[in-house]
C-alpha cells in the first residue's frame, strides 16, 4: 500500500477522472453498491415490513436476489 499526500482539489480531480473512465453500467452498479452500503451502515428506524410497504403493488422480483436485497 502506498501513501500519497495531495490537496483536496487534487484528490477530487483524481476521483472524478477514475469515475469518468467507467462505463455507464459500471457507474450505475457502483451507485447501487454505495446505496446498499449506506443502508447497512445507517438503517431506517421503524421501517414497515416489505409486504406492508408494497401492499397492492405489482412487483417483479428476480429469483437470484437475496432476501435482504429485496425491498
């Protein structure tokens, strides 16, 4: 592991360049991964059950999704 020292602006520019190198699909999947990580770190209090939140809605759920990834 290499430690580098840089300004905030340099760091932000580097992150932006790396992000822009990704394809649209890769960017979308990174967003989904980040969203899931945030939800695990900061869960919502008093969240309704999946069935209650989606009562009366038509849902298509992929068979490969895990229970914690649905809803």
